[in-house]
């Protein structure tokens, strides 16, 4: 059974076909970068009031789903 991501869309005409939130020009990658930079959900929602808490949660879920779908070996780094 395929996972349903009802808040994430892909349109080749918007943001070069990257996954976006509810048809807006806010990409999944952008929201993940905000989270990775240390912004809280509340800070993101204040800065981007068009987003909803459910959008952020689904971005995280989508990223986890993508990470589990593909196996890409992590390169070894010399210390």
C-alpha cells in the first residue's frame, strides 16, 4: 500500500518539479533546511504563516519515507 502524502505535491511547472507544500512555492527541502538550522515549528509558522503544523509534520514524515526507500551508501571520511 502506497503512503499518502496529501500535503505534498509535485508539479513540473512549479519550483522545477521539486516536492512542494500544498501547491505553494515552498519546497519540502526548504522546510527541512529550516528545521535543520534549529528553527522550531513555532518559529517556522511565524515566519511563514501560510504553513500549518500539519505541513511541517508531513515534511518530516516524507523525509523519513524517502530515507527508507533508497539505499545510498554513506561515503567514508578520512579522519
